[in-house]
C-alpha cells in the first residue's frame, strides 16, 4: 500500500460510501495496515476536535496500544467511531487503487496513408483523430478513427496521391469556400488547392494535452497565387483548433474552432453544397448510400439536400463501415449565423455560411462533432422508431451540453 502525503484531510463525506472496506479494518484490529491507517489519519487531522475523534478510534481498535494523550478525552465522542472507521477505510481504498488516466499524445509524422503530413491524436497509443495537410493535399482536414482502428472519414486520395472515390474533394472534417474573391483574384478553395491555386499554408503548431483530451492547434495562412504591392499573398490568417476527447470512453468528441481574420477585403461565397464546415464519411459509404439516414433539429422538411432555417442546432448522419454502424453529429453554435444545412445520402453534410469581410475583421466559428459506434438498425438499414427517438434525444442532450460549454 502507498499513501500520498502532502494534503490534509478535510472532511469525511467522500469516504462514507466504502462501508465494505471498513469491515476489513474492524475485523483485523491488530493488523499493521489498520494501525498505520489510524496513525496516518491522526497525523492528517487539522484541528483538536478531529484529533480527539481519531484517538478514540485508536483506543477502540487498539486498546493495548493507546496513546497517553487519550486519557482526558470524553467517551461521548465514541459515537463518531463508525463514521471515522468508514473515513479511514476510504483513505485505504483511495491509496490502494490508483485513478485510471488515459494517456493522450499529439504526434507529428509523415502521412502514413498518402501524400503530405499528419498530426495524430493518440489515446493509450491508439489513433483517435489525424489532421492531414501539406503537399499533395488540397486542404487540411481531420480524420476520425473507429473502434477497430478503421477510418470513419474519407481520405480522398490513395497512397500514391491519386483521387479515390466519389467526390473525393470532400475529406473528413473540413472548412472551405468554392468562391473566394479579393483584390488578389478569385479562388476555389473547396475543390482545389496547392500549386497554381489558392492554398492553406500551416505556419506552425501549438499542440497540447490534458488528462482527458488533446488539442491540435494550427496557425494557417490562406494564400493567393498573386501578391499585392507590399509583397503579401495572404488573404486570411487563421488559428484552427481541434480539441479531441472521449467522454465516458463512449464516443469521440471534436470541438472545432476556426478563428479567422481578413488580411484584405474579401468575400467567402459559393453555394450550400460547396462551402462551409462539413463532415464526410468514408468513401465506402458512397457505395452504400441506400443505408444512410439523417436526423436534424429543427425537424424541417428535407427538401432536395438542404434545410433552410434561422435556428439550426444539429444534424446527425447514420452510416455503415464494414459490419459496424456509426453516427456523426455536427452541432452548430448559435453565434455562427448559419441559415442552411446541406446533406447528401453518400455521407457528406454540413452548414453553409457565406460571409463578406473587411480588412482586419474577425470571423470566428465554433462547431462540435460527436462520432460514435452504435447498434445496427433494428429494421436494417433503417432504425426502428424507438431507436430513432432515442438517438434524437441523445443528440438533443449533447447539443445542450455543447451550448453550456460555450458560456
């Protein structure tokens, strides 16, 4: 047994739930462990009254080894004995069972699945997400991995860098507009990127980890192919953050923040199918598009791949990967100003938001994604009414938690 010293005990309510462990102390009154615990608790007590209570406990359990200081204390304090024993047993439980902590890491490396570079978020050595960027990629995007280590999101290209699958410019969790205009020209930064096109240039990373999450923080310049009179080709400066966690070890949560600042007057435009912040499931899903389904809030009519509303909250896609089933939920912060949701049965959905900015004007967006492996649909490929209702309720609860996190 090991006990961490350095902090004094200031209460007994946390130990009241460990009654079973208390039996071990009272059933073995002569054990060295029990004596040690009583002495430890006595040493940690912070006031005279509490010390009296621990001395009474020691007198009751170890009458043959009673400290001389006990002689003058009132026997009335024995009424605290049971609670004190629970408290001491609680100390033993906490000391003997270390808290389990996930080991989170952020690792920069060459992209193992194709061209460019990667930044992996690992939990206990296993990949949870991967930011892909650099040469051979049209834009930075975030991969998400499933429970079996499989990709849940679309890579867009094969290992040789050749486009693979339907609409391969849709990749993972990403942002972009297909009509960007400024004094440096017009650019499509949705379908295209790299040499000869507008490009996203990651200048540096400031990645961090905590006990329960890891964050990829990228500083990005959105560059044109031309330069102004001062020699600058920068249209937008951005700080992009992906905070990755696994709440309850049940699903992957990605809090995304896009903090942009216009470096010149600029228009971010296009249409709802080709602009905004989107999620694209793996290319396999496009071959199984009859098996996908959506929920969203507010539950307006579906239309032809779009939902128009002034109060978009969240959208959820159900889709298969191999024999597993997943949901991906995108949650929209009210301050984003979204009015249109775009969706497609092949596994791409997201929020469209055009914007015109003046030089120096900020444009900040926040979204949360929740990706989870779920039970197979009861009426494959569709969920039962009960499953759909439960999924809707869960999405609503997660959205409320997201709103609270923004305060």
